[in-house]
């Protein structure tokens, strides 16, 4: 079937006009954005650390954006269900994701993961980091990371450590320490973090990697030892706990929390969201509130976050390969 020249010209002209109008439509939508409530999806249950941060953001952003920010919990598959929902949403700024570094790890352990943490999203802003701590039973003959490394080298395979699961930053951070120091410490994955601290205290497991606030509270009570902060973050109340980098220079790991939009979200909308998030995250009030949740401000803009996500993704890929980490 042949197409008449005049019909073809009209079709091409219509297509050209549509493409030419796209930037104008984006500019118009950004100028009036947001015109309705914004959904902020969290891939974890209500009441957890990520959820608490999401609700702190959602309570402060409406004043700057002029619309409500509604937190929706879509727990499951280590945050992938929420991520997949956002990745498939319209790129109009009304469906956002508050995620964390585990999203960057997942693709390297499960190539069938339905979303790509880099290409499926548009970075909006990095908001906080959640410092981690290595804790030990009081009977462990080490009081800091240097002593732990020395002890582990003398007795390969004698010690084990618990984390909240395979493929978490807690797990891969400790695997990084093992790889850098040539030590052999056995990983014991738990289904969640709630039982790790009690089991370290009782001696069921000698070592654990937990949130800094959880470890700090029990260390102050003398129930366990706070051996090291896994990052160089300055968490109020943990100033006397040495950083892991004192044992392994340059080693600093902590889960990063960041806000993402679907890929293709217009830059003016991303910029408007980022400006509001930056104002909230960098306020002294928010820093104080976050510290109570064990979080420290870690703001990055869209371009900087994009670079950091790519860097961190490559970092975890190297650790997974070197330490032969699998989901099994």
C-alpha cells in the first residue's frame, strides 16, 4: 500500500509540531507543579528507620511545595516492590521513592530484578546516611576495630557476625573489612535486626553489625561493646567510638537514603523538588530530629547523587565478586 505524498507531509508536520511542543508542555507543567498531593513510596514497613525519615520529610515539605506529601508503605522484596511501582509510574513528579543503598546492591545479586537502580530512575536528592556500628559481646577480647582485626587474624573462622540479611550494607561493609584485612569471620544472616543485639548480649553470636543508635544504647548500659563506627559520620553521642577507618584507612560505609523519581521526569520538576528537599534536610531542626533516628544529613543534588549512585553501585559489585557473595 502506497502513502500519498501530501498525507506523508501532514503526518511528518504533526510529528514535528508535537516534538516542538514537548519542552513548552514540560515548562508549563513545571511552572504549576505540584497541583495535587505527591506520593512518597517506601519499600519497608511502617515504624522502621526509613519510614521514620520519610514521615519527617512528608511533614515538612508541604509548607514549601504547597501540596501534601503522602507516605505509602509498599513493603516486600527488600524494597524492590516499591521501586518497581515508582519506576513504572508516570514521570510527572507525583510519584517518588525514598530508597537506600540496598537498591544499588540488589541488581548485582539478582540480575532478574525488575528495575535498574540507575537507568529506571531520575535522581532527585540524597537526604541522609544511617551510620552502622560493629558491636561485640563483653567476653570478646577486643575493644576496638584494630584489636578485632588482630584477634581475627590469630584465630581464623573462630568468630561470627550477625547482620539483618545477605546483601545489606551491614553485610557487605563487614565483607569489605574482611577482604581488606585478609580475615575470616563467618556471616550469620538474621531475618531482621531486632534479635541481633539480644543475641550479641547473650553470647549467642559474638559480633553484630547494627544501627549505631541501637548499639550505642546498649553499650552505654554496659551490656555489650561498641567496637567501631563503620563510617566517618559524626553521630551525636557516638563521639568516643572510633571509626573503622582507623583500622583500615579509607574504609567508610553507611546506608545512604535518597529520593528518586521515574526516569524521564522533567528537569524543572526535579529541580523544584530538590530545592525543597535541600531546604528541609539542611535545616538544624531536621538534623536534630534525624539524629534521634540515628541518621545524619547527607544532602547531594541530582547530578552529585547520580555520580554517587554509580560509584557506590560499582563498589558493591567489586565486593560481591571479591568475597563471592551470593543470595544462597
